[in-house]
């Protein structure tokens, strides 16, 4: 995926100002920045959930800028949104099946469903439970599994550890690493800067809608500006 000089505005206020980055297949690309820097705006613009003022997003060599979000999903771009966004009154099983409604996923829905229950055994124990009654960590597992039901080739995670216990944070990162090891392409927006940079192949710092630093995850972990601003070192 290539994001080329992307700008997004809320009214007259620019939220993204000429952002450019590349996401390599099979790698984890991490975005870090303070609240309000534009990280979620970037993910939502890529997903087709926000209109783009200028610039371009391309995926597999095709321009996807401004396409409807369901079309972008069907191209293989999935999103695990901030706050999990499960359907609270539907059961765990129904939430999972909702992830496979897009055309690219329907033929493999049964096979993928079985794989999700193997990957997330807690969900198997709660298949008929309303999603809204799950713990925060269980809801995050469900949100990830529902996204995987759509057969994505690229997953965008927006603050997946937010509000979770330390044990569940560790579980979320173990799942993301497992997906990486399986060759999944990942964009990761995460408040846990040290853990997300340690996992990243490539990383970008976003400040007030602009990319101000970029490099490998290890390079940014060692950068004194990142260590002072985001790691308290």
C-alpha cells in the first residue's frame, strides 16, 4: 500500500496535511503520535470512512481513494477499530458470521469460522453469549476474529490494547505477532509505543497531521527524540 500526500480536513481544519507512507507486504507498519495527531483519521481515510481532500491511496497498484468502505473491505483491507465496536446485542457467533458477509469471504466462511474458534478458544466457550456482556479483552478478541473472518490481506489495528488489563495486552500483542509470522500485512496504531515499535518493521511518527520521523522500528526505539517524547526516557 502507498499513501501519497494525503490530506483530510474536518471543515476548514486540516487533520492530515500531505501524509505519505508505504506499507510493505508481510510487514508491520507502526504509527505513533499523541492524541489528535491524526492517526485514527489516517486509518479511517484509508478505509473509505472519511472523504479525502487531496492525495491518493493505492493498494496492489490500484487507486482506492474515495472508494466506498465496503468495496475497500472486499479488496482485502480489514480494520479493527478503536473501542472494539462489536454488535453488543448479537451473540459471539453472530458477530463472527457478520465478518464474512463480504463477497471475498463467503466461500470460506465455514473454514474460517472453525479456524477462529481454534485461535480464540475463549470465544468458543461464549458462542451464544451476547457480545456486549463480554469483558473488554474478550470483546477485543472478538473484534480481531470478526475482522479475520473477512479474509483480509491487510489489517489496520487502531489502539487494540486500549483499556485492557496487562495480561490481555500481552495476549493482543501475541496475536498480532502470530499474524505477522503468518505473513499478514499490518498497520498498527498503538499507545504502547515500546511494544509496537519492537514489533514494527517500519514506523512513522505523526504530529499534527504530518509525518515528522520515519525509520525501522528499532531505529525509532533508539531515537532520542522518540525516547524523550513517547517513552519518558
